[in-house]
């Protein structure tokens, strides 16, 4: 699955995927990325260090401003801290693909002359 991202005129992130995702998953992913990962490559790199610690077992969870991420077996649980959406599960590979796609999106937006659309 490939993830696509757009930022609207109000600065809100819109999320979609090549295979389609339900509204709850799109809302969960947008909330997670905006609240906990950030909208700049440097912010993403900070989050990536936390994810690496979780992935390697050096941390039990990653808790941000809006979500908690935990690894349960071979799946990643994405849970809202404020019950704004139902919890979502990804395989570890799917979650890492989401992170990679978002990193590429942020990188493309940070290049000189890049527009506000991704």
C-alpha cells in the first residue's frame, strides 16, 4: 500500500492510500502524523529515533501529543489518547511503509520551490 498526503489551505493533513482506507484509519493516521510526528523533516527524524527504540525493544511504547504506539506481536497498535477515533492496527511492515511514505512527502515539501501540495 502506498500512502498519499495533501495539506489543505487551513494546514490540515489529508491522508489516503493506494488500496483505500476507511475513514477511521485515515483520521487516525492524520492525527498521529500531525500531532506526534510533525510536519518538518527534522521533526520526523526525532520521531524516527523514538520508533527505532520501540522497534528494538528499548522502549515499551511511544507516546506523543495525541497517540500512543505499541508493538503487540507482529502488529503496531495506534491508539488515540483522547478517544477521537477507534484504535487501528498495522503490521510492522505497513507501519514502516507509512513512515517512509510520510518522510518522502515531507522531504518533497521541503525542497526549494516546493508547493504546498504533496
